[in-house]
């Protein structure tokens, strides 16, 4: 199962904004919608390919309602998320799952809210300590090298 998480901006509720569109509502209707973080909606799909297909179907709506799309696929990592660009590259066989995990975007998590991301590289298998805020947890997102360089 691949989890798809859509994160809304600070100014609007992702659930209200996205589900206001009939086509988006219909595309998401077969799924059980959860909220893993504040102002997010998430669904489980059967595979990474199915997740990317869903995102492609919703692309027009996502451009208008989301700030970020995250995917978590247990065949890549059971705990770390993937950016949409990285997940697409893996699905298209442009990068192997084992070649990911060097470039990271690490969010602090405080009471279910994702706070200020920190861009870091994994060194010797370790992730640098999140030090931008006092938080209870962190959320690790693997990103492409180009996403990392643009940050």
C-alpha cells in the first residue's frame, strides 16, 4: 500500500478546497480519507503506480489547492515520505529506490502540525538533528537532488 498525503496551505482547508470540486470528490470517493497531519488529507492506494495515476488525474485540482504532495511506499521506506517528483522518478525507473534517501527535507512536527522544513543530507546513514524549533517529532521526506538544490 502506498499512502498519498496532500498538504494544504495555511490560508485554506485542503479538505474543503479540494472536495469542493466534483471531479476531485469523485476521484477520491473510493478511498478512506484520513488526516495524518494538520490540514492534510491522505488515502491509501494499492501501489506506487496507482498513487501516481491518482495524482495525475487530480493534477489540475492539486495545483489550485495543495502546497505539497507526499507519498509513503513501504518498498522504499516504511517510515520516510517521498516527494511527488521522487516518487514519479522511482515509478518511471529513472532512479532506483536504493539510490534515494541522501537528500532530505525534514519537518518538525508539533501537535500534528508540520513546521519549518530543514534541508539536509544523510551522512553515514544518520540524519542531522532537527534544530529549527523545539518539536516532539520529525517527519522525513526524501527529495530529488534537483529539489534539494532549489531549496
